[in-house]
C-alpha cells in the first residue's frame, strides 16, 4: 500500500515515519518504505510502477465524497485508483503518535480488512 | 544550420523525456507500455508546450516594454493564479479540474487589473506603468495568498505552495489537448507581431513614423502574452526562468530580428523545459525535484556559455 498525502505534486509517506511504522504493525507493506524521509515528492510514474494494492488517504473531515484528484485522468494510471481501493483514515487519530496508538492500530487493521477482504 | 541544430535539440529533448524515467521501461516495450502512453508522453508534450509558451511570451514582453528583465512572472499573473488556486483549496472545491480552472480565473483577473492600471495615464498603454502594475498586483495577491495560508493552518493549504512552485505532475492527454486547442491563437498573434516589434525596438515615435500601429501592437502583444502565460500557469504552476533567459539565449544566436527570434524562443523554451523535467524526474529517483530548480541549474550555465561566446566575438 501507499500513503498519499497530496496529489499535485504527489507526496507520499516514506520509511522512518509514524505511519510507516503503523503499517508495519498491522502487517501492511508501505511501497515507499525505502525512502528515508518522513514524506517525499514522487512522480506518478513511480507510484504506478510500485503498484500498491491500495492507497491510504488521511483526512480531517468525514465528508463522504472522495477527493477530486481520484477522477483525474493521470491518476487513473494507478491500479488502486482504477479499482477504487482507497482507505480513508482520520487525520486526528493517525497523524501523530500518542496514547491512542493502540486504537489507531486496531482501526487501521479493521479498515484494511474491509478494503481487502 | 542553426535551425537544424535547434530542431535536433528539440527532438532529442522529447525523445529523452519519453525514454528516461524513474520506472524501468525497456526500449522494446516503449510503444506498448502504459506508463509511457498515459504518463510520460503527455508529460513530455505538456512540458514542451508550456516551456515554449513561456519563452515566446517572454520574448514578446521584453520587446513590448523594451526591458531585458521583463518576464511573464512580472505581469502579476502568477500571483493571481496562486490566489485562485489557494481559494479553490480553501473552499474545498472538489472537482478534478477545480485547481487549474481557479488558477486560470485568478490569472485572468490579475491580467484585467494590470491592463486597466496600464491605461491610467490615458488611452495609451504605457509599458513602464504596465510592468509596475504587474509587480504591484503580484505583490498584493501574494500577500493575500500568504495571509490565507497562514491563517488557515491546514496542511492542504501548505501543500498548495508545492503546486505554486511549479511542476508537470498534473499532465495528462486532456491537459495537452486543452493547450493544443487554446494556444494557437495567442501564439499566432505573437508571431504575426514580429515585424511591428522590430520597429518598436527603435522607439515608439520612430515606429509610428515607419507606419506601425503602435497602440494596437502593444495591446495585442500584451494580451496574447498574458493569455499564453495564464494557461501555462494554470496547467503547471509557476515555472520561473524559462521566459526570462530563453529569449536572451536565442537573441545571442539569432540576433534581434523578431521573425526568427520568436519561433526560435518557442522551440528553445519547449526543449529546455522538456529536458529539465526529465532531469527533475530521474536525478533523485524515486523522489522528484521541483522542475523550476532544474530549469535554472541547466539554463544558467548554457546562458553564461552563450554570453561568453557572444562577447568574445
């Protein structure tokens, strides 16, 4: 999977970050684990070639509508976008480490199982 | 010979942009690869069109205001585009095309304001006032944009600045097609102004005596250059340097006559941006550099080299 935090330019979460660690705890592999920085600008081409099974997006508001960039033609090149395998996590629970980390891990695991039964 | 050389550079830049990339695609798979077809090819073409547009607009503006420092970013359009984009994000406009459309609307708004201010001295467009108005409008919109971002504190607005610094990651066949439909008119208007721009270089009074309709030329060149820049900024953010230095580099090779200079600037600007974007994509792969850094890193040495050759001869 891959964490996408911004779409233009695409910014993803790399290794050595809290989210990457959470992914490891729930047994999901961040395809950008090898990038040392906590977050990095990458090309769409790199996302397509690393072919994550699903994209994880953080957002604060619980608005039901998916973000517009998922309907942009260049993002349709990403398999997870075409197959609508998108997981939304709440920014307040997942953006920073804290005493609710255990809650975050359980929530993350539940969401992944929903998306990839 | 010079034209042949320039064409070779253009073809080479486009070929490299298609062949090279962070993902490995073998030469045999080039025509069938999805990555090449849906990502690399449109991105290479968009880089070429945007770079060409910015350089052509820059060449036209430098002639119009008779100032070698004139650059599309001095017109206040970038500031307007940035304000439009940040507003679209702040208002949570969620359509896939909201950002480029809002940026384009912002650029047009800034253009109208600058144009109106350029006319304050009377019915004649004063190029010096035009540049000052551009700088003033640019500073004002930048201030409003920064205020919005710093007051909101939302992470997505900070990310909007990434977009503002320019990049071609929004490239798709749709954006290429859009520019292919939109750009020919302003490009044609600028190319057709080559002869009157030569006359304008002599000064407005002499140009008038030589039969140029100075007023009409000034308006046409300003509007065409602005419309071209607005579209470039809308699809790719603010990419600096191409519009400033490519016209000068081409002037060193082709001289001051605008008939050869303007098309050469378009081709040279396109080649520079296509090349720069390739470097931006592969230099630190899997990460990507902002393309504006690369245009300066490649363009400045080339420019210095040309300048030395030119001053030596």
